[in-house]
C-alpha cells in the first residue's frame, strides 16, 4: 500500500522571497475519495466588443450536423466541444436613447438595465460570474479573476451619456460596484504565481532581484523535495506545470523588456502587441484553473466601442468604425477578418484547456467557456440573436458539438442554467429571466 501522505491544496513552494502555488495533484485528494470525487467545475467568460458580422458567423444547419462557417473555422480542432447558441436576446442591454455599447456591456453578464448617468451614481446589477464567485469562490485562493487588454477610464462619459465603468467592466460585485480588471500580464502573473513571501528575509529578496532569477529557480529546492513524495502521474503534472509557468514567465519578461540586455535600452512601450498580450492572458487563465487558484474568470478582449486598429490584419480603420458598416462590402470584409481573429483566440484558449488532463477527463471537460459580444450587428446595435458559443461539458451537464436555436429567449435564462450546473441553484436571473434554459444537455 502506498505510504504517500495526503498533501494540502494550500501547499506552496517557497524560495528566496517567492511563494509558488501548485496545480491540483492527485496527492492533494483524500485517497478514499480520489476515484469518486469529481474535478472542480470552472467558468470563463470571453467578451469581445462591437458585435459580430452575423452572416459569416451563423451555421445554417442545426443539431450535430452543423458546419463551420468562415468566422468559426478555427474551431475545427475543438468542434465537438463547442455548442453554438443562436436566437438569445439581452433586452435589458438596450439604453435610454444612445449609448448601446456601454449599456449592453454593463448588462453583458448582469442582464440588468444600467441607469443612465455620466456621474458616480452608477447602477446595474450583480453579474453572474460574481454570483458564482460568492459561492464556489470560497474554495479557492482567489474568488474570481478579472483580466482584460485595455484599461480605459474609470470615470466620466464613455458612450453617449453612460459612465465609463459601464463600458469598461463586465464583472459587477453589486449594482454600483464594478470589479476592476487587470490589464498588465506582469501584474497578473506576479499576483498568481510570484507571490511575495511575507517570511522572506531582505537578503533573499535582494538576491532574487540581483540575479533576475526565474520563479522556478527560486523554488527548485522545495520542488525537488516534493517530487520525491509524488507518484508518476503527479510528477508529470508538476513537470508540465513548471514548463507552462516558465514559458509564460519568459514571454511576460519579454513584454516588459526584462531579461538579458546590452547597454542602454528604450523604456518599454505602454502598449504591447495585442496578439502576445492576449495569448499571455489566456495562458494565465489556464494555469490559474490548473492550480485551482480560482474557478471563475472574466476576460475582456477590448472595452465597449473599441477603437483598436488591427494593422496586423492589414486594416487601417478602427474596429468601432468598421462595425457601423453601412452595408459597405469593404466594412463587411474588415469585420470578417476581425471576427475570425477573435474566434481564433477563443479556439486557442479551448485547445489549451483541452490539453490539461485531470481525473476523469480534461480541464475543458470540467469547465464552461463562454464567448459573446454585447450586441450582434454593430450597425443596428442589435440586442437580439446574440453571437454565443459555449464550450466544455461542465462535468457532463452540457452536451456540446451542436448548433441550437432559441428564438426570442432571454439570455438571462442561459445564465440561470449555467449557475445551476456550476453549483449555484438558480431559477431566474436578471431583469427578464423566465427560467433555466433547457436543452443544453442534449
């Protein structure tokens, strides 16, 4: 019989001022329960701004026979893990007058109408990710994780009389409390994987800084001691985890201009390549889930009314300007390029999650990944028939690999179902919810 002791999930590796969390290992689970205990269920939201060009998004066929459209083509490696949902509406996202992007972004996960104001008297509703965080978040070090690419203003008018917090946040802890997102990969990485050790000595901190040591190097002694206590599967998991952390650390260092340098160098730019920044943020999400540091995460690829210029796609105009296409073919073509790139990023996240093996399946099998935008067609500012992808199986609660239509059904009903399958029984949600969405399980 094995003599390997049970290891606490709170175990960390320590060295030279650093605390490094560990992935979820078999040895952390009580031996009698390892075969029966299900893996944790996680939820990640992938928000993309300015809508989607729906003609190139929507599959014609329904059910399991759906085909990949030009915009969804990059999902081919994970097609059987994806559920395409058409027809869902988020009518609480309609503004009073103009301000469709900000009002709909405030309602993106809350399904609550935002009070129109440019001041500080903002009001919408708690978002479903924070409902989840308030419940399952108690089991992890971080109740939730909020990430994004663009910081944006925290005050003032960002969209036709709607305050900036409406446009720049999708996570709301309460009606008047947006949860700020972290937009710097270095800060997010340090928060998750390079935590300061309050027991460190000044000499340890100085040595780490002076030598520019990797986090993995600083905890190597603790890691070797741990490896001797692990079985084959756990040693493989730990090796994969260290490799992932180190690769991400190198990429984050490169973005910051940290690392080997020769002579004077220019200060790093305030912004980095959105492609590298997005990839780093998505890798952080996967590692955070792999370590069971959190089970709830939101990611904003851009803020509402994004004015990003996708020059690497050969485009010279701003995203928001293209979204007001005026039925011009050139604008349609530009939007199709942007939409395709956005879905490619989501596909990357799904493939990374599918590559992490856990007890009884993969990280993706045990999770729900949700992709959508605040509106559908950007020219019409449509709050109906939103572009929605669900991926993963939520531990068996979702049967993916299909295209399902829900004409005229509130988006809030989807959130009620997701909360229930993720461990928070919910009958209705938001301003217009009427009950859980049926048919997600096949």
